[in-house]
C-alpha cells in the first residue's frame, strides 16, 4: 500500500472524525450544562426551609419546649418547628389522625389504645433501627413496641402518687405512710389538727385516674390481678360481695369528706391552687403537676410519696411514657421530622426539659436529681416493677372509668358504682 494512499485514507478518517466529534463535543457541553443546572437546582432545593408541625399534649411544658425548639432551629436553620397546643388535645388528635390530617411529630402516650391501634395500622414511622433510639435507657422504648417494632420514642416517664406540703408536714410532725393503715391514720391525724387532708378537682375526674388505678392494683396484688378483676372477669361479675371491690371502695372513701371546701366544683388548676396555698396538705396527682406547682408558688416546698400497699414494701406508682414522640407516616417532611426526633433524644435537649419537668428522663447523659428531690418519693421507683403501666393500656376507653370514679366520690352510691363498673367493662369483655 503506497504512502500517498495511506495519507489519503487516514486523512479522510481524520476529517470524518472531526465532523463526528464536533456535534459530540457540543452535546457533552450541553449535557454538562444541564447537569450543572440540575445540581444547582437540587442544591437550592436542599437549602429551602421546611416547616414541620409538632403536636404537643403537655401544655404546661410549652414555654420549655419553645426554648428547646429555638435551640434546634438555630442548629438547623432550614427547619422550622411549629408547635401546636390545644385544649382537649387527645380528642383533637383523634379527629385529625382519622381525617388524614396528622401532624408531622406527635406527642402521644404509648400505653394509649389509640396509639396501639394507629401503630398497627401503619400511621407511624418505624423507628426500630434509628440510632437515637439507642439513647433511651432501660429498654423503655421496647416496652411499648408493637409487633416487635418501635414507633414511639418515650423521652420521659410520668408517675402518679401523692404530693405533700413538706413544710407543714415537718411543722405538724406528720410522717410519710408506709402502709395503707398508716395512710388512714395520717388522714385522721391531719383532720384532728384542724387541717384539710386532700386537694381534689371534682370537675376533672381524670385527675383521680391514677389514684383508682393504684387502689385496684394494691388491693389485688398488681397490674395483671387488677385487670383480671375488672377487665378479664366474666360479664356482670363485678359485685359488692367481692372482697377486692370492697377494699377498693374503702380506698375511694378515704377521699370523701376529706377534701378542700367546694372541691366538687374545682378544676385541676383550682386543686393545685388549694394545695400550693396551704388549704390542703396532700394532693393525689401525677408528676406532670410539678411544673404547675412551681409556677404557682416557686418557694413552695413540695415532696412526694408512693401509694401505700397493705404491707411495707408493697407501695406502687403508675405511669407511662410522657413526653413520647412519634412521626406520622404521612408526613411530607420525614427527614426534617427525623432530625427533630434525633435532637429531642439528645441530653442537650432533654436536660433543659428535665430541669423544668422533673419527671424521670429516659435519655442517657441527662443529670437527674435523687430521692430527696421534689419527685424523689416517686421517681425512685421509675422503671422498676413498682412502676406499673396504666391499666387503660388494655381498655378500649378510659373516660368512663374516670367518670365512675368521680361520680362515686360525689355521691357515695355503692350500687351505682357497681353498675357503672359493669357498664364500662362489659363491652370490652365481649372481645375477650
């Protein structure tokens, strides 16, 4: 093959290649330009601010939560958290969940039957393998798992028992009861000294849910025994002849005729005021009342003790996850909601929360007070066998139980109480 022929052939190829490369190069430049534009658009989109809604059921903690949210937003400038606080939050939440208007992040109590039903129905994001769940101690998140999966991060736990006026107790020489017999003697002694034993809220019977839960548990022997008495017994079997029901009524009777004046018309806030003003020396209530107490009277010296059993060592408290958070599976901003959960599960956030709330915190690294603190008489039992979960965990409704408790305290009608018991629990027994 001649040299001139080869030059001709390869020359033609070079010319053809140049003709082919030119549009290819133009296409590559255009493609690179599109990619650069797309990347810039993606980067801009990632820098866009998003707003997530945090539905809170603990209205007394709103100011503290605002501080935590402000701190979170400072560290996450592209995420805004809108906190929602409404009256009758549980009822409002139910309507919103069932109508498809679920908030992004929800403070929901994990022992609640609604929560259990919604978790099973896929309403919440599965958090089982989230790194922040490892920050929760005592396997407390696993305690409320649904079918082996975690849909809720319980950051604190509530406890129910008795708040008492520590200053007056010391002044009058009153001692903390270790048994139910000592509890009755204490009430009698307080009355003998011309003082009022209890601060009650007659218009808000939910405030006595813990008292009645613990009355049933301590007379029967525990959570399962109490459930067997009222929830899993035969239809219409709750009777005045039952020795446990008789003991339960005696514990309810301790509150009758021993409360502040006009307690029948008192609200929850009224009861707290009666307590902090010294009009009553004891208030049966949950740990959530501490911020309200300290807000009303910062100098008030308050302490707590658990619900006594028949014998020393049988005292109990009842509670569940309190500031407990779930993410809606319908959230349009799951990544942002997840960042907020991660922050809330940090000691940085929950130390701020605990310092105001005082309820036992489940987050590793949070410094907590000892048994001599305001809630120490209850928190010493947190996450132990003496910290019973609310009996309502196995019920389809709690409201009727609240009302039967309140109605009995108002009327003292034992036959009506028994009728209300059976009316409340008979429908549940149909599913046994």
